[in-house]
C-alpha cells in the first residue's frame, strides 16, 4: 500500500525505489484515472521526465490508467509545461506528469491536471482514499502516442520577434528543457550558449534546482566569460527558471516577477498580480506604485494557479522561479516560455538584464534558507513559532509566519515538498538583516524544542 505521507499538498512524491513500487504505482494509476474520469473525463495526457525511474513508473502507471478505462495520449519524455500545453492543445480532460521536479535523483512523483486546475490539498487526499478503498473504475482503456513538442514549439516561436540579437547562456542542468530549448532556439533571434542540454536523470554536472546558488556557478562563469546579456537556468522538469545578469549576479524570482509585471502594466494598466510570502516587499510596493494590484498569497504551483483564476490575474510568480503568464498565454508555469518573455524585454530595452532593475531600492536579502525539519513535525513547529511571535509582534499568516519589521521582514514556513522549514529575510542593511534573522531563528529553535518535548510526553 502506498505510504500516505507521499500524498502532499500539491503533488504525490516519494523515493522511487522505496515508496513507489510497481504494484502500488499501478494502483495509483487506477486511482488517478478514476478521479479524473469521475470529475472531468476519460481523455488523459501522460508525460514523464528523464529521471532513471521514470520509465518504470510510466509503465506501471499506464497499466493502472488503462485498467480504469482511460483513453491515454502518451506524449513521452517532455518538460512539464509541454504536458500542460498538450492538455490544452488536445482538449484533454486531465493530465498526469511523472516528475521528481527539483528533488534529488532518487525521488520521483506525479503532478495531476483535472480540467483547468491542478490537483492539490483535499483533492489529492481523495485520490488516496480511492486507492485505500479499492474504489476504482474499470474499462478497456486505450493508449495513443502523440507528439506535443512540435506544436508547442510552433506556438511559442510564433509569439516572439526579438528586436535585436541577444546573447544568452542557457543551463538546462541535464533536465528536460535541453532538447526542446535547442529546437526552439533555432527559430529565435538569439546568440545562444548551451550548457548541459543532454538529458541525464543522474544529473552529473549539478542538481537542476536554480534556487540553490551553488547550482548557478557554471552559468555565472559562462555568462561572464562569454559577455552575454544574461543567463537562464532551468529546473529538472522545466517549470521553474533562474536568471543571472551580465555580471553573473542572481536575479531572484520576485525581481523577475517585477520585471515581467512592469512590462504588462505598460499595456494593461491596473493589472492584478499574485506573489507569494517569500517575495520582497519592494516587489509588492513597486508594482502598486505603477498602478498594479499585487496580492500576497500562499506558495505552491497548484494554489497559485487557483488564486490566479479567482482574481483574474495577468501574472503570478514565486521566488522559486515558477512564473505563470495569463497575459498572452495559458496561465500555467512554463520556464521555457518565461525565458522567452525575459529575453524579449532585454532585447527591446537595448541593454543587458541589470538595466531592468535600475532605480529599484537595493535592500539586503537572503536566498531561500532551508532548515531540516521532519515532515511529521514541521507544521507544528511553525504553529509554535506563530504563537510565540504573536505575543509581541504582528504577523502575516497567509502561509507560515511572515513578520514585518520596521525596515524589513522575516519569514518561516513549512515546505510542502521537502522535510524542511523555509526561511527568508530582507532588510535595509546587513546589520538589521542579521538582527531580524537572529530573532526569528531563536524562536524557531525554541519552537523545535517545545514540539520535541510534546512528543516525549
């Protein structure tokens, strides 16, 4: 029986060779197909990433989906956004992507699209209940191979006519972006330097997670050596991007959201944008100054997409590099498309990427800090942190605990995908940053001790 702990907030994920065994994955295929058939319909797109375990999981999942009577459009090894595109292009009722996303190579998992949204929260728990109760549909399913990459490239290439040739270094991290990006670049006015475009699920050069600064060192060096206007990195399944400017300095996700948002506001005054709790206050303030309506919301691609539809937002983004364009696009997170939008802005400006942030206050901030904390206790630790800080400070509790200080802010929240607490801090100078970080970190340690003591008693 599948471990209920792998049914997370917005996907299903575990260690492939320990928690995703073939008979259990076949049952998962029946459960996911049953849920989609009952809530949306039988036509389901199926894709997978390039991880070593993905072929095995694909075979087992497909068997289960067919046993439930699903009509499967198998699109092969593709970036996650190509699966999202295929679901729209083929007017499918649902879609399932086999991917470990940005997690270590031994992990794998499943992202599921149902109608216009992605399964999350109670919907994912409903799939687990179907499996636990063996409450499955039965039927004679079918499978058909479908090339979704070609129309995807055609549609994206048709959108962009860069006003000047921009030099860009791309780091695909041996994930799924490489082959698709290579084909797309042949259609665009870009002087491209390609790093690690060969797919390899062991990720031999560096792990494909652009939020970890050490994973960007190859990109930074190549940008500086080649004199590129910017550099772009992709995560393993190509739904998140990282960026560095011509000096090799990292441009975090919240500043990318500001750059994209400002361009949209030049055409759509008053547009709504969705950010998440780890984003800089400067981003929210500046978009508001430009006449936009920025909304702070929870982290998580499924949650963000649902909030976008609710608020009719033109764009949403996360620190992690998920960028969701409803403006000129379909509203899902697509790092390949977002890369083209960023190049378009740089090309039009006639200057390298750093120019896009001229005049923006230079606050001091940390990247995302990940503090190990077991899945079984991380949410309780955050509740204890909230209870302690509320005694002497106001907090924003839309997702975890965000603490506004006089000249900055601090955040602690439980990751929905990993056994960690995620923290981030921003301040006017290093001294204040260290002060805010010390204050919050002390409370976190106290909260950990309290939760540990509760477990003993």
